[in-house]
């Protein structure tokens, strides 16, 4: 009986530890765009978990059609968020995946286009 109680207790601890970690994990956004030239990604974001000391951080990653990372940058703005503007160098013609990643990320006014 004691062994069962201990196993049950450990499972509960593991469960209650995993749930907050999964909630605080990064929420990805991903979309594809086809074109060539300078790729611009702009908008506003809020992120982070201020009451837990997690700052407003957002990663912008661009992958080519082969899945290779061709551009990456990080925006870090204290606790809350802000505006962002990311632009790549001249990209050859192709289909690109733009991925936005951050803890509790909310993006608004998102614009992704080739110049």
C-alpha cells in the first residue's frame, strides 16, 4: 500500500510539473511565401510571462524549400513586446517558410512580403 501511494504521489508531481511547462512553452507560427529578392517580415508582438520572469522574446526564422535556415534574428523587448522589422538579403527565387517563435507569443499587424 505504501509503495502504491508513493508511485501515485510521484506521478501527480510529474503531471503538475509538466502542465505549467507545456503552457509556458513557445507557440510557433509558420507560413510559406514564394518569391525572390528582399523578404520583409514586420508587425507587432507581445510575448513572455512577466510574473514568472520570462521576457518578451520572439525569434524570426526563414527556411528555404530544402528546410535550410537562411535567416534568423531575435527580438527581445523587456516584459511585454513591441514592434519588429526583419529583412533578409537578396534571396533567390523559391518558396520560403517564415517561422515566428516565442513564449506566449501573440502577433498582430503581421506583414510578410518580397520587396
